[in-house]
């Protein structure tokens, strides 16, 4: 099958049985790859109401038709599972070089089933596939493990690994790769940990079949040329995502002290140019990237090296915790990477705990003696370690902000900043209604990458609640995740603004099948609706209430910064949902109607 | 005493589709933006002689200033 590795690798960890099956052509047609494959296999193969940490849950790792080919940023890999954090759909995107190697090993997906009786790592070298003993790696940090495995097998082997947090079942544990790239959100690392899989070691040498080689080469060259000619390339490469820290601070979107404000008085110390000047050592990119956003940094204060921090981490481990020193943020970033926890959720849950402490809900007796005030970097470092090891007070936070606040009570649920149980990423949405809706309706919880609508808010009027705004969010949700389906990075389109039509000749030349953006957006809409059906299947009573944002965004106007005194009215929150459901073809309770399910050819998934 | 202001993306519409315009020195970038009726919030990045600067940067003679609009895809 042109554009595909050709096989799905199925590994039963309970029995040790390993088998390869041909990648199903009809699934490739309807779901293309990446997160499309992920939700297809998850819905088909994991039984309803499965325990995320049980035998029945699966980890589905998928490349797409662009992965490993000469397409800008064709190094994206999807990790789908049932989320232990939210109880719903989890899909985390991993950059780096892992997915290219997956394709070169002739694989489109790896499906990990069951639970291994002892710690193992999965070793794949072309046709050689084995589960190998990982008892000597268990307990070690992600970066240490990657280094050891690279030294053992060689630099050309690609490694994905969990840290101690994944082993310990921290609900927002992540998967680390390439010394600083993560499949970050939803607790994918915890699922791997409960399956006793410490790492995957991957190497392949096979070619990927392409339908029309000359046309593919030309389409690839055209895409790379567009990136090289982009007006913003030089600046983007200098600063990466940190370029927007100053802008977010200026417009009141930079989360500050548990989202009580959107501008930070020490924000200037976290801006891209400061970081570039003070800690960045070099740029670092993923497979086939013409515009590397990764920044490899060195902290003088701690004498440590880390990839990052990028924007989200600066927001969540910096301003949201009241930390105004980029070296402190970088150090917190490194601790999270090595211990194996998502920086966004970690920042969110610590920010909530800090607010509890400052309100007197927690005292030092509760926090194991930590003076948990905003701005206390040493307390943040100590707490990251405690969370990863589920030690003392850290065990409460390891459950995520929704559960921690429900257990704590005393009104702390009101300032637990999450949607569907996932901590909100780094955009303050007191007065940015499109971005607020994007978070409310995102299919994994409060994550930004499906619809980065904050810029649209600023362009058209941030407080407006219009059908056009809602349509924009829906279009972004259908279109943007197509990059996660195709297995390539979206940032060349998002940030360099290259023409999206340049991708179509490449896809046709690779697969031999002509597809229009209208057709591909329908695939995106099909996937979006299937993820919705998955939530409905898994959670009794799932509906409109699950799409509400944290009350902070309609009750607590910031007192300082660019958005001081600004808030979204609750009736506008409801209006956003009304418009959204109507345009999606969903009921007033947010359930896809039979007509919508039929139009998208999803009847087989309705239970 | 003047500097070159280069505009990119959607910002070009504020100078009738041109690529650049001369602005006086000794005013801030924010003042220059305001005189062109560009909403400051939609300017994501100010780059002066190759370095990112704030909108409060005071324009010097012969500076080359690039203003980049917020992106976010599909502009």
C-alpha cells in the first residue's frame, strides 16, 4: 500500500505473543493514519468501560502516510489509549524521529495489549521483534534510560521511554523521546507503566513505497522551498514557540498564578529573547524539519541541560506558578522530563495547590512542610519529585487537579482549572471566547492544539460570541488535527503560513489517491465525531455539562493585567455551546444526531 | 532621521498593500504602529535589526524594523 509501512504490529504483553497483520486498506481510506488509526482501533478493540489500567486497555502507536518521507516535519507519531486521567479519549502527539523509524521498520501501528508480568522493553529492528527484560532500567529517569539504550544499541536506534512517574501510575505521566520530546497529555505514560513497558527501542531500514516518485520529489521540494521562503522563518527559528510569550503577556493570555490573571509582572524575564540570550545553546528539530522550534538550553544556576522550555511550559511552570526566572522554569522542565510527567498538567495541579495554600486550605502540615507560595521555585522542584513518586502530599496531586480538588473540597473545585479532567494548557481565556470554546470542546480535555483560536479572537474581537467564531473553531478542529492523522507537524502551516494546498500533490504522489481538502476535512470531522462517540460510550451521563469550562473564566475577572475586569458571561458560555452543537449536528446535550452519524458513515461505532 | 518599517502578512493592508514605509526616529514602535492605525494587539513580533524588541523600543536612525502579525494558521 503506497505511503504506508504495510503492517500493524500486535504485541500481547500478557502472553508474549507477537504478530503482524496487514494494515487494513478500508481503514486507511476512511481514517488515513495517525490519530485516525488510533481512535479506530481504540473504539473497535477496547471494550466499553474498560479499566484504563486493566488488561483490556491498549496502547495504539501510529504513524501516518507522510511520516518518514520528505515532507516538512514528517516526524509526528500518535499515541492513543483510554485516558486514566479523564476516563475518556487520550491522544498524544510525539515529535522527534520515532515515527520515521516506525515506517522504516515496515509498521504503521504498534498495538500493545495486556499487561506484562515483569518490566520489559519492546525491541524492534526491522523484522526482529522481541520483548526484552527491563528490570535493570526500572526506576530510572527517562533521560538516563534513553542514554543507556542509545549507548547499548547505537545512535540510529530511536527510543521512547517512561520515567518513574509512569511506573508509579501518576495520572498525567508522559512518554519521553529524543531527550526532550514528549507524547505528553492524558496519562499515556501511566498506561505504558501499568503495562510494565519501560521503553520501546526502534530501528528500521526498509523503503516506504511511493506511487509516483518524481511527483513526490517535486511536491516535497515545493513544500520545503515554501518554508525556506517564509517571511517569518528566521525569527521563528530564533525563538520557536517562545516567540509568543511576550504577545500573550501583552494581550492577557499568559496564565498567571493559577489563571487569576493573564499578564505577569515578571513576564519580561520569560520572553523569547531573554531565554535565547541567557540559556539557549542550540536549535533542535524533529525529523525532516526545515524550521526547528526546539531550543536546547543550559542553566548556569543548576548546571543542567534541557530541551526547552517551550511556550506551554513557560506558561504553566513559569507565570502560572509565579516563577519569573527562566532558569528556574528550565530546571522544573528538566525534572518533569526525566521523572516522566507532563509539564502542562504538572503546572496546573501545582498552581491549584499553591492557591489552596495561599487561601489557607492547605498548611505546611498538609504539604509535608513545603512553603507552597507562588514564586517559590525550591518548593516547585520538591513537589515535582513528590508527585512523580507519589510521595506524601504529592500522591494527592498525582491524581490530577479534578480528583485532587474533589477530595479536598472547601470550594477548591471552583479554581481547579480543567475541562473533562484535563488541566488547561497555557492560554488564559477570561476574555477570548473562541479559545475558550476550543478548550471546552477539545476531544481530549482542555488542550490547545486542536484549535489554536486565540489569535482569531484578537483579530475579530475577543469578546464577540458569533456563529462565525464558532464556525472557525469547528473548522480548525476538523482541519488542524489532520496533521496528526497524516503524521506531519502542523507548525509549518500554522507559523510559517505556507499554503496548505502544497500538501495535496504530495499526498497524491505518495499514496496514488487524489484527495481534496474538502474530502480530508470530512475525514477530520469523522474522527472528531468518533472521539465524541467514544466519550459518550465510556462515561454514563456524558453531555453538555462536560463541556463547561472552569468557573474562573466566567466568575473571577482578573484584577490585574491586560484583561483586568474582563470576563465571559455564563450566558455567553451557554450560547457558544448552543451554536457549536447546532453547527456540529449534535443535540442540545452535545450528542451527535443519527443524521450526523449516518452522514459520516459512523453507524458501525454506535452502541 | 528615519527608519524603515517592514510589514508582513495581514499588516500590509494598513499601508495599502505595500511592503514597507519610512517612519521617523525617536518615537516608540508602539507610537509608529498607532500612527498607521494598526491595532497593537495584532502585532505579535517586533524585530529590530534582527533582534526581537518590545513595542516600547525607541526607533533609532537607519533602523530596519520588521512587524509580524499574529499567525495561527489559515489567515
